[in-house]
C-alpha cells in the first residue's frame, strides 16, 4: 500500500491513512542528498569557526592558562576560557538546590577527559585547531574516581568541594510495606548488577551557530532536540529573558537517540564566545569530541533484593541504585531514574517496593538522555532477579514471569510507586508470542545442543514501555515538603498549529523536533484523514523557532513523546478545523454540520455525497468573506492547540508518581549459543513482540523496533564508554567504541499480537521507539546465564569476559624459560606497569653520577631537546617522543627521590603535550655485577588524553618500548662516556655489543 | 579532526617522489591509499610537512606473477589483489586473509605496500608476509635493496625502511605444491582490528604458525610436522607466553594467549589438511 491509493478523488470516505504502511514523505530529499542539516545552512559573512581545547586529565586543577600565543596566530579572532565564560554567565541550574556549579566549560578544575577548557574562534576550523596547540595550560593532577559505589564512600576524592560529597542527592522511597513483606517472606534473594556506560551515536553530531545580537540577545541555530525545559535554563545562564534567546532548529537532524539533549551547555558557551569575538560562531562537533565528551547514559550499580514464596510469587522488591552521572549533573538529569520510578516493579503485580537512590558524580563525561532513558538499567536488575528466582526454585523463568504478571483485566492499573498503567493484556501477548514465535521448537533446539555438549541458553524478558514523560517526576529530587514550598510540577504540554490557506492548502507545524523518525509522515496521515485530502496535500514543517512558534517546556523529541503527545495535539487541531469547516459548509450544503463529511478533497453531505463543495472553496470563504461566516466564528483557518493530559498528575506526598501517560508492553525471548573455544556468542533466534496500542504507521513502528534492537545489540555485545581506574578515557574512536553494524545483526522476528489502545491518548497510540532498549540486553544476559548456569552476568558480553566465565584458569608456561623474559609488562588499559633490566659497563657510582648529571641525563633521555635543573634532583625537560611515526613534543617534569646512593632511587615524572599526558613512577636499583652494574627498573605509568583515547590497544606495547629504549639509551650513553679501558680488557666491548652499540 | 598544515605533492614520476623524500627526510610521508594515514593525520597523531603522493605512478600499479613469487607494486590496492584471478591458487593464505582487512570500502583504496609500511601489529598483510617469508623492495635515490620480512618488520608501527626510501613492491612467495595454508582471525566485529590473527603453513615436513595482534610485530614459529599433539600443545603454550600480549578494552592478554593455544592448533590442522 502506498501513496497511489490516495489519488482517488471521489467524494467518499476511504480507508484511513492512520494504520497504513504509508511511505515516508521525508525520504525523497534525504535520498537525493537534499536534506537541510545545520552544516548545510548558509552562514553570515564573517562567521567564525570554533574548536575546543579539551582536558587530557580526568581530574586536575587548572593552575594557569596562557592563550597569548594562540591569539597571535593567523586567522584567530578570540580565545575564550572558562574564566571568560564564568564572568558573563550564571551556572546552569538543575532540578534541586546544589552547590555543584556547571557552566559547560572548566573554570578552575577539570573533572573528566574531554572537558572543554578553552574555545578558539578562527576564520576556519583548520586554523582554529592549529591554534589549540599553542594554548599553554598548566594542570595539577588530582586523584580521580570512576567507580560509583566507591565514589559514594568516605575515602573517595571529592569532585565538587563545595558539595562535600560525590553523592549529590540521596532519597529513600517506600511504597507499601516492604519491611514487613521481607520479614514474613519464606525466601529472599539478592543480586548486584552493574550496567555499563553507553550511548547511541548519531551519524550527525552536535551543531551550533550562535550569534550575539546588537539588541543584547542571542540568535542560535542548533540541532538541540529538547526538552525545551532547557531553554529557560540556558536563558538564565546567559542572563537574558527567554524572549531574547531565539533558538531555531533546522528541518533535518541526523539522528540523536537522546544525545542531542546535552548540547545545550555548548549553546551557552558558544553564545558567549560569539559575544566576545563580536561575530557569529559556528561549531560542528567531530567524532572524537562526540565520543569523549558529548553525553552518555548513566552507568548504574543496583543491589536488588526480592522477598518471595515457594511458588515464586514476589511480595516485595528492594532496590538500591548508585546512579553515576559523570562529572556534573546537568538538567534534566537525573531524570532517567525518576522517569522509571513508577515502573520499579516492571510488569508485575508486586505490591511493595522500596527504592533508595544515590545520584552521584565521578570523573567521567556527564550524562544525558539516551534512548531507553533509565529503563535498560532498571529492567536489567528486575529481569535478572526474576531469572535468578527461577533458578533458585528450579522453575522455568517464564513460569516465574507468569506467576507475577499484572493480572489481566486490571487496567488501568496503579503500581505501588504510582504509575497508572493505562491498558494492556500481558498474558495474551506472551501466549501468542510463545505460539507464533515457536518457543517449543527453541526448547527442543536447546535440548539437542546440550545433549551434544554445546553451551546453549534461552532468555526471556518483559518490559513495560512508558511514553510521554510527566514533567512532574523531576521534582522527585525534592522531598514532599520541599515540593510543596517550590510549587508542584505536573503535566506535559504539547503544541501544534494547522493552517489552511485561501486555496485550501494545508500546513502543519509542531513541537516534536524529529531526527529522522518520520514525524512528518505520521502527522500528515492524521491530518489528511480528518480533512479528507491526500497525504501529499498536507505540508508538515517541524523546524522550530522559539520566537515564533508555539512551544512549552515539554516540547522536543524524547521519551517516546511523539505518538501520545505530538500526534494528539495535531489530531485535536485537525478535528477543530474539521468542525469549523463543517459549520461553514453546512449552510451552503444545506445540511446540519454534524451531517457533513470530508473526502477526496471535498466537503459533502454524508447522506448525499453528490451534494459537495471543494475543500478550497469552503476554506476560501473563511479568508475572503469573514462576514459570511456563521455567527461568532473567527475568520481564517488556523488552529493552535496547547494540550496536556490530565492523567499526568503531580507527585503525591508519599512520592507516588504517574511518570508517563501511556504504557506499552514488550515480551522477548531468544536462544543463544556460546562457543566454548572462543567465548563468542551467536544469537540463534530472537523474537520480540510489542503492544503499543494503536499503530499509526506499521512501517514507522517496525523501523523503530529494528533500530532499537540494533542499538540494544550494540549495548549487549559491543558498546561501552570505557574508563580506566585513573579516569583515562579509552574508547575515543569507532575502532574502540564498537557500534553494532549490519553484519552483526541477527534475524529479528517482530510480532504485534495484541493492540491495546490507550484510553488517555487521542489516537490510542503509545510510544514504540525504546522497547528493545529495555528488553534485549537483559534477555540476552538471561540466555547467557541459562547457557552457563551462572548468575553474575555483565554486559557488554565480550568474548574475553565470557571465556573467563567458562574457563577460569590459564595453563602456565610449560617451560620456565618462556616466562622469564627480562621485561614483562601488564597493562590494565591505560595503567601500564612493567619491569626490565640493563647491564651498564660501569660501576654503580658512575651510573649514579650519570643519573644526577644534567648533561648526561639530557644525552640519555631519548628525544630530549632541552633539560634544565630546577631544584635539587628536579629537572624540567622538553622531549620529543613517540612510536614509529607517531611522535610529539612533551613538556616533562622529572625528579628523583628516596635516594639511597648508589643503590636505589625513585624517579617520578609527568609529561604533557598535544598527544596527551602521562605520569609515572619508576623504581631503580643498581647492583654491582661482574660486568659492571645491573640497573633494574620497574614502572607504573598512567597515560591519559588523546593517545589513550584513540590508540589504547597499542599503549602497553608502546610504553614497554619507550621505557625499554630509555634505559637502553641511558646505558649506551654512559658507556660512551666511560674512560678508555686498558688494552686486553675485553668485557666492556662484549657488553657494548650486548646492549646494541655494536652489531 | 582537521589535519595540521602540510604541503602536498602529487608525483608524476618516481624520480620526483624519491627526490622529495631525499630532500625532506623524516618530515615527509608517502601516501598511496591513505586509509591509515589520513585518519592519523586528522587525529593529529602525525605532523609531516610534506605528503608525497605516489598513487598516480602507473609503473607501481601491477601484480607480477613470476615463478616463485607474486610481486605486488606499491600502488596496487587490496581490492585489485582481492579480485586478481590467480589469488586463490597462487596466494591462498593472502586470499583467506584479505576479507578481514577493514571493509570493502577501505580495501578499494588501501594498498598492500601501504599496509606493510604502516606496520600495525594487528594487520593481516604483514602477518602473511612474515608467515610466508616474503620480501619487500625498497628504493631510494641512493640505492635499491631487498629485505626479507624479518629484517623489515622491526616493531610497532616501525619498519626498517629509511626515511628516504619508498617501498616499491612486496613479494609474497607463491603457494608450493604439497603445502597447505590456513588463516583465522578473531575480532569483536567483522573488519575490526584483530584481537588475534593466525596464519598457518604446513608442508615439507614442517609446520609454521604466524601470530599477529600479540607482540609488537608479527611473530612466526616453525616446528617439525611429526611433533606429537601434546608436544605441539606445549610448544604453542610456550609460544603464547613468549608473545605475552597486552590487555586492552577488547580482550585480555590472557585471552590472546588462549587463542594462540586453542586456535593455533586448529589453524595448523587446517593447513595440514589443505596440504594433503
């Protein structure tokens, strides 16, 4: 079925567009390369291009920044630092009072690798990036913390001294009587899960064009996605009324998956940069910037306990979350955890639940929205627990799911934490999916595989899929009393306008800010149905302009808002226009308005379709002859709707909240096989089914399901923002942050066995874009748990990790010689350590003297270009270092301590340069041997910044190589400066050969 | 992700290219396909002052099938070699390895010799050169010389090529009668850098295993073919420990060693089967 079907022009009602697989109206320009993305838009003459200098350190004080050399470079108009921004802005506020300050750029301290430190505005991006190298920043590194539970502990380094703790917010929520349920329960079980950091990376990154106007206001073009509750946050930070911050979004945005929420701090920084530079400033984020510093979903540790009976019926859950938001909390964070609060019991009729939430900071990139928005983390814990209970009781996990589901016929159902689940029939969805998806065959496959000794498992997961967030849930950060004082928050306002011009042409604008989802198509379907026209007669423009368009704080594209909210608002506007047109036409058709119908571009009498007028004629009347309109009717044909669902009520005094308006349901099962030899996982079969109420367009819905599944495969098997324990960032390119691509996709069986329309949305539609984010990671984890008979499952399921679960011990080397290399090294990613030794044909005293001698040290340091003594046993140097062709200049601070002449010393140093920063400690010991002196060394080196981000797999080898070269060169240099040996004294020759001076 | 400034010379002749290299020394980089170089430039890992582009030197674009060798010119792309009709019969090991090199888009531009010069420790083509005992031909204004794989492959991103030299050709030994070849690679996704890559050769009473992804350069061991299974297992275990491997975010050093032990035997067995 496609567009042709709509060309019928008879004045008859035809099959509605809504519900049909209509092709996307968005496709032609995109497929022809005629999309309008920010980088395609023309800019004003003189527009500058911005490049950011970013921190190589996870945690450090900024001692000084010298921008003079950068400012003097050709083409550079301004170099703006955090101090400059701080002078002209207020901090970006969050949903509760906190001493944490965040301005989108570091002011006196950096707190994550990739944090902006300065902005260069130059005549092109190349010159701007060239100038970054000339900004001199002196850092004083601080200890970093990356583990969320440790960060909440007493001995962790504190990121924000003003707060005094890394836990920015801790709240305890008690719904029902959980303590009693646990006290009386026959059985209890507790597990701890750890959900990793990940995102979904769009093809197009962040893009901003910012201008400071002569009026004092700001004009911004960006691909910001909303929610527009951030607009007041930006305006306040910029110290202007909202009306003076004009924000426009273009027609096209190249994907977001939530990530483009977090570009708002850049808007503020670039507005100020444009103000200081006196010119418009354009910034197009590159991939390195995006991966290191755009945004991430919060990683989370959850300790979950369940109280249940012998039948596996769960009486209560207790969840303690450590929700890790990286270096700063930025609005609307920590929204994901509260968006899911009402669904803490997922699809189950569990009556009692306690939820304890730590909202905390660590030395990682700050968080933002990512498709799934708190659901993957929560359901990973709940669904792993249901699986674990089944294992404990020796029952099938699906049986445990069944025994706990919300009973059929009990909708709308109020969960203990406050969600009002609007509609559904979970039992039927599961029964039909099991049948259509042929679960019995999959079980037979598992039996067969196991008989053959293969590792095969089946996993299940259910997920309630919320859509359209209640703006009230963010106030969960506050206590009931604080909320009362601050004023309640509730609802979620959607805006849309439909205009019909004097020729009957229809145009629609809305606040849904799409990034490729097909909103224009779905809205055109809705409007075309109401007004009886062809879909191509409806033009939908979803660009936004905060100075001209209708919008409110909930505007934007997030939390599956489109189908319940944006579509409802447009539907209401279309119905109103239809009613108005019917009233206008009623008099000339000579029938009552409620007997007027629409179809084929005509307005006609329902009982006599031949009695018809063309739509454009009726529309023209509203424009050309206002006096001829029915009494009291306003002229023109323009309907603007501002709508908020009454079911989105405020948080109660006991913290119950209906977190979303509509709730879909998903059920997945899968079969996986694990390769015993390699730990690789093969997804043998995957079945997913969704009840998302009325389906507006099955093509768009299935596109969302396949897209969400692909992203979830990434999260389950590949994607992770990896940080070393010292806060170094290790997945800065797509060679290390691994996105699932087409070859990695297993076949997906999609089912829609049931449609339970929402009674609360205008079309009965619910969101569908996030479902597999919730269900797939834990469904696969449950299957792996089933295959291995193991309870502790962590994603992503890397083969190396899985193989260690299968085979915990490694065989030792058969021959001792194989292990007794002179130099061994072990690297935990960016933290490298190793040891080695060289023999120097000199006495320990001579070697010792060399270590402390400026000239000899300079000669011995590989690539040393300058070296000067700056204190007792302390040196400053400039060294040129690298591996192969990858070389760069570093400023080095080196000093020797714990001196035990001439036996041992400790060498400490820091290096920093454009390629990154390292700090390290080396222990040296000198032992006299027959041939001279043996120098033993061992080292611990931390590497951070660019090289660690993009070349992690080579770091260990590179460190080993460089440090080995350092000591070999040192030995050579000393040997070269030794006094001539007496004739016949041959050991030094032999040694020189040994250490490579002679071949 | 914009490169630092550099001069760019698209050479019309070998003499021009060699003169530029002689003039600029370590400040110059040769570019042919640019599949590693351009990314490194954009990430500012390299800062050459001159790029010497040899891609249009037709004299370097060839595959020469002589008696014992297949010689591949410096500008021959991986895609051209992949579709060369003689590949399966003459270079079965390379034929098995090529699909693992990045993606077909990168192979359309990436060259054989470029990959050898780049010397990524996980790369497939350097591993094949090492396992087969191939050679490279280096030319400068001063001289022309031929190095075998062992002499050429010095370390991580490091070769014995001098700054004023161009690798004009690589020579892969052609398949011998009675010999078998096998290749296996493990990576997180298809086309990713190898966690471990293994190349096996069996024939003439010997078995040989080349391993990439563990040490700083591909490493090769050879054993007598009549080694007992348990002795081969011990030998592979020792080899794995010697290679050591490193931890990174994709795999542990231990996993890499484990794959040498487990898959090494499989690759050798497969090579043996092909030999018979």
